[in-house]
């Protein structure tokens, strides 16, 4: 089965491909010849993921999926959440987003947080959603040089390393994106 993954983020492509393996033919937007940036205008991860997959399905008629992920910090009432990629502004700067997050958490004792991913799959016009969650903690300073986004300041529950200190294989032992993708693969395997 051929699936278009509605993203331009190579880090996400690498993580998803590591889970899907060779079971399905995964095409990125670029590989499918699609050069668009799909807006994420909604207030929920579910609605943004759905918007992206619906857009690609309308354009191509090809089975596809997308995802939207947010870091939800308890002490910040779930921020940055759905605005994670643009927390510090529309430039989508990982460093500025982390700087704002750490500033907003200054002086707060509760540093618990979770990454939450929602995947929207469209097969033959029918949409199905899958969710993956990774609980953890936001630390006070960056550690590690791998990954992207908030990875340098997030330690998943059960580890002493940040995501940015882990190899992709290590990260996938905890990853919210992996958990959602495994549900997607299990669903596709029973079709």
C-alpha cells in the first residue's frame, strides 16, 4: 500500500519510517511532487492533523496520513500545546520556543509535561485518528544535540536522558509519535 505522509519535516519522516519499515510505501510531500505548506489554524491537534490529511487527500486522491504534535506542560495549563511549533512566533525557531518555555517555567516546581501526537489517516475517503502520549519532565537547561523541537529539554518518564541525548532507536522506546504510528500500522495490518 502506498501512503503519502503530509509533512515537510524530515525529522518526523525519519521517526515514522523507523516504525513503519518496509511494510508500506511511504512518500513524503516532496517525493509525491507536492510543494505546499499546509496551515494549522485550529485549536486542537486533532483538527490540525485532520486538516493536513484532508488537504492532501483532496489534492491527490491518494491514501495518506498526517500528524500534529504538541508539548503539554502541566504548570502552564497545557501550553504550548497545539501552538508548540510557533510558541515564540511564526518563525518556527526551535531555540526561541525553548527559551520562551524555560522562561515561562522559571520558578515553577512542577515541571511535568507530556508530548501528545495525533495521527489522521485517510484510506478511501474514511478518516481514522490515532493518539500517542509520552509523559515526562521539562528540565531547566538544554542537553544533547540530536532530535528537534523541545527534545533538548524533555526527559521521558523512565529515562535520565533527554530526547536530544538519545539515538533514534532509544527515542523510539518512549516516543509519542512511535506509539501513535504503531496504532496506525496495527490498523493498516487488519485492512
